[in-house]
């Protein structure tokens, strides 16, 4: 006997499309106008052009399979999830006949081909590859930055923005490598050239354009990995592991709510404050209470708002151990 499913209490449009908490009133108005034009429910997720996705919902969450209703890998809930950053995500291809996997892809449908180019959804496989690669790259580069700053005694926030850019570059290269691999699965690896004349016949073979592209992208990917690799491998600190676990939602989640939550657009000071708050919680777990006070005071100086949330049980920044030991906020 199947357990009862919780009732869906989300607000809806007049035709029944569930509203997302990430939608502003202007987008909701566009969704309702598009629904009225088509006289049916739509997915409604914001497309690359900014207009609502007009594909029909085919999942119980009220979205289309491109925007949260398609299980890419069969992985259970709880895997890593990362944000698709707007500028870098433009390199992710949109679905269409130009994709070498179009004829065998479960996402392909005539409904998609009828959409204008800017309204077509991005390839969910490439989105998932980008998200997973970005999480791994951020974790590895954070460990490197942490080690280098511990040696140079420089604040970690000084190098963090460039590390984020490097992580996005590595993730995009991984997507390009995946795309070249997909093309090679259906395209020839060798181009044959046959030359005939009255005096002789010759046949030559050379790597196809697809194989050459794959090799060049592979070389560039390896070069970037070497560039950002640490000379002496070191285990990640508790802080880095804590932050990676915090990102660990689901690599394949495409829901707008998840993307907004995981891309808060923090300032460098806020980002550093979050790192210090997680370090504070880890130090309390180890019993280093004096050091945890100093760490928390530094976080409070960088971002008093986030430090205050460490005492709020309803906040994602709530630190249960810290709140238990120091129930009152420390003075700055």
C-alpha cells in the first residue's frame, strides 16, 4: 500500500500551473498571459529569453521534464547540486536537431522543435554535468586556496573570486568534453580519403574532425587541471567538507527553487563569513571553544546579519552547537 502523498498547497494560476517561490509578479503575469493564449496549463519556468516555458507539464511537480520533472540518472535525492551560473551556462547547448544524440534522447520530442530558438530548454544532461563538475571543482580549489592562504597568511577572500571563475571554466570544459564524446558515439572517428588516377590508387586515413575536437578539448582540460592542481595533495579541512555537504542537495535538480537557494550571490565578505561560521561549528565539535569564539567574532565583524542568523533555529545558517554553548550573541 502506497503511503499518502502530502497535499500540494502551492498557489496556482487560474489554469492550475503551480507558482514557484522564485517567480516575481512580472513573471507570474507572463505565465498567466501565456496560459490564456494557449488555453492550457504550461510549465512556466523562465527560459533563456526570459519568457515562460510553454511546454506542457508532464510531471507531478507541475513542470516539464526539462525544468525539474526528468530524472537524469536515477540517482536518489541527496546527491550534490550546484548552481548554473548565468554567464557560463550560456555555453550549454539548447535542445534541438543539431544535437548528435537527438534521435536517441528521451527528451527529444516534436513539441520542442516547434518552440522558437530562444525558448528552447537547455540540455538537461549538460546542465547536470556542469553542476556536478562545478561542485567538485569548487571543493578542490577551495582546499588549494585554503592551503595557500595558510602558508602566506593572507585572507582567503582575496583569492576566492578568481577561484570561482576557475571552477566555472573547469566545469564548462567538462561539458564540452562530454559533448565531444557524445558526438563521437554517433560520428566516425576516422576520415578516409581515396585518390584514384590512371597511374595509381591511394587510400589515406586521418582523425576525423570530431576526434580532433575531442583531443583538443581533452588537452585543454588536462592543462587546466594541472594548472590548478596542488603540488602536495592534502586532505580537505573540516570547513571545506562542511561547505561541500551544504551544497549536497542533488546534482540533477533543475527546480528554480533549488537554483535560487544555491546561488545566493553573496558578497566576498558574506562568503568569507559563511566559511568562518562553519569553521566555528567544527571547532566547537572538537572542543576548541576559545578558538571558536575568535572565529565567530571575525564572522560577526564581516557580516553581522549572517552571524545573527547563527542563533536562529529557522535559518539555514543556524549553528546548533554554537547556540547551545553561547546562547547570547557575542559582542563585536
